[in-house]
C-alpha cells in the first residue's frame, strides 16, 4: 500500500469558550473535546503536515477563547491554517491568531508540501449564512492564475452545497455558482468546508466539496419527524494525498466498541494475499 504523500488534519467548528468551566449548550466542554481530538491524532502516529481549522473556532469571538485555542493547537508543532467562521470576530481573530490588526475579510494563502492552501472568508458580521463579494472572488481568481506544484485546496467555512437539514440549508454559502465560475479551469482539487455540523460531500464546478464533521457537536441528518436534533458527538477529518489523489476521511471521536485490534503489517499482508492487485 502507498503511504500518504501528505496528511492534513481538519478540525472544524470547535466553538472554544474562554473559561475552563464553561459549557456549550450547558453540556459540552469544547476545550476538552479539542484536546481529546489532538490526543487522538498524536496517538495515531500519523505524519501530519498541517492542521486546517475551518471556522467557528470560538463560540463568542472573545480574545481569551482565541488564546486558549492557539495554545492548544500549536502544541502539535505543525503549520496551522486558521479560517474564519460566522461565530468568529474578525478583529480578535486577526489579533490573537495572526498577530495583525484590521477588521476586513481574513483571506490567506499557505504552502504545505507543495500544496497551496487558499483560505476565503465567507463571513459577514451579523450574519450566519455565507457570502462572497466580487472583490473577494477577483482576489481568488488572481491567486489561482498560476498553478501550484501539487494543486490547490480551497478552505471556506460555509459549504457551497445544499443540505438535507433545513436550517443548515438556509445557512449555506449563497450564490455558489459565482464561486464555481471563479474556480473553473483552475488547479483547485478539493474544497474543504465546515459549518454544517454534519458530514457531507458533493461537487462544485466538477471539484469535490468536503463538509467536515464538527468538533463541538453533531447536527443529526436523520432526526425524528419534524424535529431538529443536536447531539454531543464529535469528529474530525483527515485529508490525505495518496498516489496523487486527495482523499477526505471522517474520523469519529469518543468511545466505541472495538471489534478488532490487530498488527497492521500482518493484516495488510493477509489482505494483499487475497486481492488480485497489490498497490
């Protein structure tokens, strides 16, 4: 089996609160959930090349919450890509995470292992749905005018896709067709989003779109009839470049019954012996 050429961990919607004793919706210690997620990554032994934090990094945009977030994620010692979400505050986000001033849209470009990471700020102060104006799209087209060695991953908080959950559908990225036009013919190979609090995927302009599970809690996509349900369940995503292809995988966090726990090399040999091709 080919090992990943590049691995990125996506942590979306952690909704960090400033105080150790604070609980989101009265139940969820979001700081503890984030620490648990990073412990899961560390225990895996995976070679991680970067973290993608795809919005709603704090719940209320307080500077103290951003400081708590930063102190937690940067202990992993890998590059961190920060993206704005609708619960974030631009001024505090810039000051505490980027070390800069200003209150305008927070766009950025990173390079990790030959992959260009382009971050678009789809937020609007006072709104929870997603918006991109022509100036932002013009900036994106300029950034994409030259290809990157291994292609581009576009990070945007609001999914440019419909959702089966009616509230999430209302809160999606508006006028997604304009974003599609701006990416057409470019080297964007994957669009990575969050916001929905449920896992999903689709395509825009023929480009795969990944909607990551959320760290803070899960919005149930098949709730009882006429109900909207949020559950204290968490997940993250691993995004791998394997044999030249980007693959996004949801990773559920929390206790689960183990049905097998085997030596990896021995199991891979066994499976390889029973397949027609070994790759």
